[in-house]
C-alpha cells in the first residue's frame, strides 16, 4: 500500500495565493460564525414559530454535535476526494441548508437543516487549512497559517457583531440567509480557484475508526453540552460520558492495531503534538467560554444592549490578529515552548484582569484586557497549530488539519460546560442567601437564573428594585468565579508547556514540507 500527495507541476503566483487565502478564510469564517450569530437570533425564531426551549437548544446542538464528531473522518474523506471538491461541495451544502433554514416555519425542519449545514461544514473546516499548507511555500506558510488561526479565533466575535446588526434591522432569518448566500458564492469561487490536491492512495478509509471516533466524540460532547441543563448526575449524562469514554478507548486500541489508521495515536508520544493539542483545547475552552459569559455579564449587569455587548468584544479579534502575525518571529527567536507557554500565560493574566475589574469597571480597561487576551491567544494557537501540522506526516495533511479543528470544538464544548456550570453554582450560592425571606416559589424561580429572576422581579413593584440589584451582584459573582477558573487553568497549561514542551532542537518534523504545487 502507498499513499502520496499529488505533486507540483508549477508554482502558484502571488495573485493565486492571495485569492486562495481570502477564499479559505472566508469559508472558515462562515462555518465558525454560523452558530454564534444564530444564538442571537434564536429568541426571535422561537417567538416566530412557537418553538419550545428544548427545540431552541437543539437548534444549536444539531449543528455543534455532528460538526465536532465528524471532523476527523471528514478530513480523510477530503484528502481522497480532492480539496477543491471538498471545499466547494461543503460550502454549497452548508450555504444551501443555511439559506433554506432562514425561511422555514417549523422547528423540526429547522433542526434537520442545521444537521445538514453541519455536514457541509465538516468538509470545509479541515480542507481550508490543508489548502493553505499545501499551497504556500515553506518561507510563507507560517504567516498564512497565522492569518487562518486569527480568523478561526475571531470568527465567533464577528458572528456576534453580524448577528446583532442584522437582527437590529431585519428578521431573524437574515442571519442565516446572509451566511448562506456568502457561503454559496465562496463555494463557487473555490471550485474555480482551489487546486485539486487529491491524495493518491490505494488504502481505504478507516471505516471502523471513523465510526468509533464519531460516536465517542459525539457522546462526550453531548454530555458536556447537556450536563448543565440535564444535571451532571442524571442517567443520560452519566451514561453518555461512560459510553463515550469506552468508545474512545476502543478507538485508540483499534488505531494501534491497524496498518492504515484514521489517526496514528502513537504520534501523541511527541511532546510537540501533545502539548500543542492541550494548548488548543484549553485556549479554546477559555475563549469560547468567554464568548458565552462576557456578553451575558455586559447585558445583565452593565445593562448594555445586545449589539453594544457584541461590539465591546471587537478588541479581542484585533489582539488575535496581532498575536498571530508576530507568532512566526516569536517562535523563531524564542522557540516553540516559550512562544506557546508565554502566549498562554499572557491570556491567563488578561483573564485575571477581567475578573479583578469589578462589575462596573471602565469600558476602556475591558477593551485593553480583551486585546491582551487576544494577543496571547493568537500567539499560542498559531504556533500550536503549526506544531500539529508538522507533527503529522505530509500524506495525512487533511487529517492533521481535521485533528486541529476537532480539538478546537472539544475545547469549545468544555469551556461552555465548565465555565457555564461554575457561573450557575456561584450565582445560586449567592442568591440563595439573599432570597431566604421570599415566597418559596418566587425564590426558586429567582435561583433558576437571571432570565426567570427578572420575570418574577417585574411583578414585585418597589421591592423588586432592591432584589434586582442583588440578582445582578449574584450573577457577577458567578461570572467572576468562572473567569478566575479559566485564568487558573491557563496558568496550569502554561506551566505544563514550559516544563514538558519540546526543547529547541530536540525534535525534527515528520515531514520536510517540500515545495508542493497543485495538480490543476
């Protein structure tokens, strides 16, 4: 059996490379922003079609679950079908499903279309990074990966801002319709511009490994997403977590025995791959958790409207862009271990600053803290992404990209579950003390969360004003606990990277990244 990538016959021009970078980053941004921007539109969607809270939750989860679970198998499929076809087909499926879902008036159809959108997105995300690493020459590859990483990290913020602006002026479906139209146009352009880049191999796709990995990761992500709502001790959550863990162990065992596995798990013996993977998971846990918590705090405590709360996050992608663009030089001067560990530590310090600021701190301090966090995030994740790509053999290019993307999705699920749970614990602990003298039914409604609390308080007259202040304070205490937890996790990650990360000159990449040019 053999596996080789299509080899170059010509070098791409500067104009061609620029077009590829723009298209791949645009496709990436659409898939990343899709779920975040929809989060703003869901309340209006629920009112329009009469969806239950459970249906609204699955409107989000129906995208997140298959997206996370199928990324690694989709990378193997993309390599074999050709990256031109993977990107184009994925964007067209994603775009058409998003466009149609903007006009449905039934929650069940909406959820089904979200699943279809996710199937398209799983082809797009790993293929975009793989196209760039195969197209750009070695001396310019790191900068291209840095731009890709910046878009990946800031896409969620852009989605929040886009969603806020569109909902302000148009109907709920405008978020999905605009995303769908742009994705279709990018898909058509990608078919014209992207080289074929097909992996020539007579080795079949690892079906068993693909099924085991998809089921295992799907169950684990489901447990993380639904745990805060269903209860961590519920039978469904415990059962999902146990089944997911068993299936993941089975996946590892199967991969060790196969000659052509979906993912060679022995590669994780590499300090570079293991520390880079840990960095990606926990940096994205912190970042996506921040996307969840900070807008809520700004709206619930500082009383910003949704659009202003989204705009307040703009310094974050600015910092990510700066960090990603200085990553190559920082890595060259200080080495991978110091660049990644230092970037994570900078992010941790910024998180601590957000927690110390206080509930009504300066708007400008918030912006500076977010920019500093973004700089550390951009630096560490760009270098870590390069480490992952270089740690996996070149013929598994799309598998490396898919692994990188899957790690990001797992981190996002961990961040939402962990930081959201800590916020709820802190809020309930504080507000329980404040509501002891209230009617038991009213007190329980207030303990359920900020939204139910404001509905009860609205019926209380003057007494409600004082209670609302207490609710805001309790919410901030829960938020503060989440932020400090994220900061502590990032400090621990920085320590692990510095202690266990690869020493300068201690490793060689598994691939020399020879110049590759496309098969047209």
